[in-house]
């Protein structure tokens, strides 16, 4: 665990910002570069910065569940998305999509395109976050 | 550009071959990681050329010369993910080996093995 | 079984892997869940076989409903269904053995999830219709096998684990580089699409060396002659059950892929078969003979069995080599392919069974060095019986399964006049019998010798393990006694591999399928366009 003050102050700034950025990349990823995988990496970088500056215990308090369950839940989500299409008699992973009219502050409504792939992507997000955070946490414990 | 990538691939493969002949496990593993990067670049070089192939799905009114076949990039991404997992696994193995034997030298590991 | 249900072969083991990860603290629940999934797996595999076999149908499902050369295809034809059935039975028996014979440490950690993920990789390789997915499936399978390799490791096993992991990694890297090259040359990685290109003779000249180099990749995984060096050093350090699982599945996946690639995909392309056939045939002879010589010279049960894997791979190679060397579709070609398929199925079951027997021998005698143990016939008569059946089946004595596999291969060899490889095959068979008799006479038959290691005080409980072995022996016996039935299925599979028109049609649809050109009468085919007209997809919003 690093005790540098600069890192701690920086982390307070970087961590929430990166987490928000991860959410942004996640939503952006449907049509343009981005998506669950990259978002997961960004989120895990944020969590690792937090771990580096405040230590493993603090990270544990921050995460609601052990990161191992992130992996299992994410896989379930990803697999479950495919399975819905399967139950409906379509090929596995067949995606559904549609538009959601969201009101905006400037008057005209914004068409948000949702797709069932997003649930899959959320699963990917969780798997990536769980794997990367878990991996680096375990390995750096060894080094200390 | 292709020549540059080809040179980089060659350098990476050469460096990884050199590293894999190392007497320490650290070097060997670094060599394997580098091999993976070389392979990824090689895929990019041989199959991502904008001249040949187009993306399978296009919409109206786009200039096709500005698009590249995205499949090789998907392949590379998958290969990177797999390589990532393997790196983590190998590093864990190294850590365990170190904890048990306090050495990463292949020669030392070999001499400690009982003769069969 | 409907078309889209074939994805269950991937989904079920994955779900089992996830469930057992969740349950990794509850050992009992983990076992029951695993057993449930594995039984479901067997049921689905049998259902798929029953659907596919009567008419030689091919079940195809396009992931995400994307059309064929662009999306990911999974397909089950007769060959895949046969392999799935055998693999699922082998997995279940090994699972039974592991659950009952392994102690807490060996089943600890994430052994159960890794076991299911290994099955996921194996089954995925059997059903995938896409080259890159084959790579991914291989990687999942190998990654799980690395992890299983390291569960409860001794120092010696760790050293060998490095060898295994590093060599496989280099092989995988080569595979993915070759895939990139193939995509660059052919513009597609869909197996049916590549088959179509090969059938209509549209493979560019420059792609031939790339494709021929595939022999190195798959040969490394299958442990053929110059690339086998990793196998004898690594497998014998494993616990027997894991050795059995690896021997029964991993090398056979390699053999399956070689059949799929070199017989089905490129078997119709003269330029490639000219290069590959001699390599396979020469390597087959050397592989089987040197492998069995190695086995005869060894003194521990596990070492004998693991080197034996190599020698058995030689027979499969021989079948493939004969098939590829015989240019046009003919009875001999069909016989050779069917023989290879039959032999792979037989070998999956019998090899795994022998490894499990070896494991129980260790439980009974405390060691598996043949110079130290003995008298197992009296201590474990049932084990001895089951071992005898499996061993004689491996050696190829009638009326057991090995005999029919070898018979078909040898007669295909005679008819196509490849006498040298036939000679080596017969010689190898003789030595196989010798090495099996060595285990039998030293381990079971000889009286307990004075200097044997201390026996365990009480008799070990081996009922669970015996059930696992018994299942495999029953399957092996049924393959011997009902060889006609199995052979009919194998030759159906062979037929559809030799003339892959139906496979291509099932995956790509009618209009893209060329007729198999015999006598150089090539049909007119337009070069494939990779660009879909944009209006056909515009409506879907992409």
C-alpha cells in the first residue's frame, strides 16, 4: 500500500471520474467504439487506483460483493441474454432492439436505442471488472 | 506501413525467441507474452489491409474507402483477451513456484527433481 | 432435437461451470449439480445422435441469427454427434471417479468449475463451424487443463506443468497467426465457406503452404511424430483420473479437428492433399511404432499408458493419411475415414478406462511401479477383470472394439496398397499386446513380491471408481459386440465428410453450394462477394 499523499488526493479525483467515464463508454459502445469490455477495463483501472492508494481492505468495503461473484453474475447475465432468444425458439444470442423516447431539457425528445445486447454487454462488463480486479488484487498481495 | 509492421513482427518474434531461451522462468514468460503481441500484429498486417476487403455490413451513402474490414480487429481483440488470461495464469504460476522453491531458475528446479 | 438446441452443448457445461463457481464452498451441492449437468449432457448428445443418424441430417444454428459466412456458425453432423456422445460418456465416468476417489485437496480450489469448462472447450470444438471459434474453444479447453494440471500439485508436477503450458502456448500462438494468414488469403474463416472455396478450386496458390502448416499446429495438439515430445514427460505426473480425462479428450480433439480440416475442408483440393498426405502417412507409421516401443520400455503403469497415447494416435493418422492419399471419392476412402473415426471413438473410451484402472491399481498397491507391485488379481479381482477387457480391447483382440477399428484401417491400407504403413500397424499391434501383458503379468498376476511398498492398512474404498470404469468397459464391449451398428454410423459420417456438399448446403444455403467436381468438370461459380447489399440490412438498424 502506497502512502503518498499526492496519490491519495489524486485518487479521490480520478476514481469517480473514471467510473463515470466507464458508464459513458458502456452506453456509447452499441454503435460506436466502446462497449462492455472497454468499460470494464476502465472501471477496473479505477478500482485498482483506489486499491493502490487506500489498500485492499478499503476496496473490499467499497465493493458490495466479492469480485469473484462479479465473474459468476456477469457470466450468468451474458448467458441468460442468449438464453431468452433460445427459449423463444430463435438462434442463441439473437438480439432484439427498439427505441426509447427520452425527454431532454432542450425540448426535442432524444431517441435512445436499446438492444438486448446491452444486457450481454453488462455481463461482459462485470466479468472483466471481476477478473481484472481479482487478479491484480491477488497478485499484488503476493508481492507484498 | 506494411513493411514497418512486418519489421515489428519480426523484431517481436526474434526477441521472444531470445527471451524464451532464458534460464529464468521470468524471461521465458516474457518471451511468451511477446510472442502473443507479435502474433496480434501479424494478424493486423496480413488481413487488415483496407485495399482488399470491406466490412460485411454497410449502410447507404458512406464512402467505402474510409472503411476497413473489422473482423481482423475482432480476432485480435479476442486473441488479446485470451493472451491476457494466460499472462495472469503464468504469473500466478511463477508466484507459486517462487513461494515454494525460492528460485525461478530452470536449472535449479531441474536438479531438485528426483531422478526417475 | 431441433436445430437451435445444439447450442446446449456449449451452454450446459458453461452453466455447470458458473453454478459450481457459485457453490465452491458447498462441496456436496457442487457434486450433485455437476452430476446433473453431465447426465443432461449425455441425454442431449444421444438425442442429437438419434436426430442426425437416420438420414445424415446436419443441424445448423447461426448465432445471433446472422447469416452464414458473417456470423458464427455451429453445426452438428454425424461425426460431431458421435464424438459428442462418446466424450460426454467419458466425462461422466471420469467425474464419477473423481468424486469418489479424490480427496478433499484434489477436489478443492476450483477443480469442479475447471472440469466443466474443460468439457465446454471440448464440446465447443466438436460443434463449431468457424475456424476462429475453434481457436477460442481450444484455448478454453487448454486453459482449463492448465488449471487442472496445477490443482494439488507436487513440485515435480509443477515443473512439468511449465513444459505443458509453454509448449501449448507456442502452439496456440502459431495457430492464431495461421488463422490471420488464412483470413488474409481466403477472406473467410467459416469452415463451410472455406470448404466451398476448396471444392470449387478457388484456393489461391499462396494459401497452400499456410494450410499445410496447420499440420504442425494440430499435430502438436494430437502429439504426432516429431511434435510429441511434450506428452510422455507431462501426462504421467498427473493423477490417473485427470490423465485419463486428458488422454480421452484432448489428443482426440486434435485428431477430430485434423479429420474435419484435412478430410472435409481441404480433402477435395488436390494441391493440398498432395502435400499433406505423405506427411501424415509417414508420420503415422513412425508415431505408432516409436510410441509403442517407448511404452514397452517403461516400468510404471502411468508412463506406459501415457506413451501409449502417442502410438494410438498413429492409427488415427493412418486412417486420415490413407483417406487423403486416395484422391477421388471411393469405397477405400470411405473405409479409411470411417476406420479413423471408429478408432478415435474406441480409443477415447478404452484409453480413459485404462488410466482409471491404473489409478485404482495405485489405490490398491500404493504405487504404480511394476517392479514393486504385484498380486492385484487376488486383492481386486473385479478390477483385474475390467482391466483385462480394456487392455485386450486396446491391443485389438477379437471380438473387442480395437480389433474392428484396426481391421477396417488395415484392410483400407491393403486395398490402397500402402503396405509399409500396414506392416508397421500390425507390428505395433503386437507390441501393444506385449506392453499390456506386461502390466497384467507384473501388476496383477505375479505374486506379491518381497520388496513391494507398504500396502495401505485397510482395503481402500473403490466402489465409485469401479462404477466409472464399468461404464466405460460396457461402452467398449458394446462397440466390440455391436461393431456393425457403430461402423454404419461411422461410414455415414465418413460419407458426408468425403463429399461435403450437404454440409456446405446446410450452412450456407442452396445458392452458394458447388457440386463436388470429379473428373475435373468444375462447375461455374461466381467469386464470393463479401459485401452484402446494404438495403438488406438497413431495416435492422445496423
